[in-house]
C-alpha cells in the first residue's frame, strides 16, 4: 500500500505505518534480536505508543504500561543529561534478577526497548541492538 | 503523535488531562478506571509521591472499540499539577493528540487555573503545537461542593477566564461523584479521532 507516512494537520502529526513497512520492522526485530535469545523487543515512539512488538511467546508483560513508562523514563533521563551538560547518556540499562531491560534511541522520535535474561550478555546485546538500530532507521524513513 | 497501524488496523492516540494541582485530574482517571474496569485489561499506572500527589504521571490505556474498521486505543495520561513540576508536565505532553483541561471550581483557585492554562499553551508551543488548534475540552470540576456551601466560581466566570478565546466544549463536572466525567472523556475522544479521520481510509 502506497500511503504517506507522516500526516500533518493543524500542527498535529500522525505517523502512518504501512503493512509492508511494519513487516520490515518486524523482520529486523525478529532476526536481529529475538533470534539471539532476547525475551521481547518493542519499538515505541517518544509519546509512549507502540509501533511494533515481538516476543518469544513466553512473555506476559503489560506492554502498553511499559511503553508509557519507558517513554517517560527516557524523557526524564534525557532531561537529566542536559542538566549536567551531556547531550545524552549512551547506556540506558536496568539489571534485574531474572530480567534486564535495555533502552536504545533509534531516532529522535523512536525508542527500542529490549527485555532479556542471563543467556545474553550486555555487550553482545548492545552490538545486536546497534545493528538492528541501523536497519530500523532505514525502515522508519518516510516512504521506505 | 498518533500512530496508525495499517497492518493491524489499529489507532493509538494520547490524551492528556492537564490543570492546576489538586484540581482532580487523577480523580478523573480513577473514576474512569472504576467505571470501565471490565473493559480495561491492565492496571492503572500511577507515579506518586509519599504524600499521594502525582509525581510524574498517571496512565490508563482504554480500548473504545472500532471506528471505520480501526481498533481505537486511547492512552489517557495526567500531568503533575504542582507548579514546581513544569519540566515533567512538558515531558508528558510530548506527542499529545488531545487535551482535557481540568479547572478547579474553588473560588480561591481562580488564579491557579489561569496560570495553568498559560503554562499549557507555552508547553504546547515548545512542541510547535497551538492550543488554538489541538483538540481541547474544558472540565469545570468540583461542582458537587456547591451543595456543601463551599464558595465556587460560577461556570460563566470560568468560561470567561479560560474559554472566551478558545471556545472549546466545556463540562461542569464532579470527578469524585461522577457527573460529566465520562461525557468529558467521550467528547475529547470524539474530537481527537475526528482530527485523525482523514487518515483513516
């Protein structure tokens, strides 16, 4: 379906994702992240809306609340960075006993949330997230 | 910044309840949560201080059914009302698609309402949005206190103070008791979805 990607009306911005575009995004999330063993991965916008989410079939998290909190958290941390003279913090990561959560800015408007366990090292995850981010930047471009 | 997912035929939009501190923004969401509990699949998220004041935001996702073949999911948020949390309010407004301004009807809160509306306009402008153009509904809250003899601002004064230029729809309501809480929510949802209607083909 050939449809415009961003619609601006009266200063309101709406993001429209086509089925083909979403399929490309899902392929990146599945192949670059789920296949290496992460538990779930969710692409959100900075308003807290979910663009796409994939998991290994075992996760029952409340993703809508998670997306809202992640967007708020990311905004708060970015503001904190600004207050101490940093443009942004490069590593946003919370470690739990069983689950860890990693946040990565894809573009100024989109954020990737990855939940993973002990099976995946943080270093490897960051490498895979960086690779996925490059592909997502392309997949998220208008008209891609 | 609404999201339209053409693959899942789903729309997500963000509605923020804005207004002065202790005006009843959280109480609105609590009433909606209680009223529509069976249709809300998640818990209401609140980030509060120990004193039970909103620190960051409240969040309540609500599915309202299908319009033009799209499943509509509205994310309801509140901002913290206390003056000192201006930067937090700005964060919560990011990507907002519709606003309910919850004004406090208490006579002593007249100035706070006006200042809060001014901060809303400024914060929207920081995202290059205009308060004149975004879907907006006013709610004049705490009308139930009139029965208890507490001095309230007449609705006409509130209209004159806040809504004389904007001319947005408004409701006299009681977030605690319920009158016009659901009507306020329905109105902002209709206006928000209507603003997206041309994209729903």
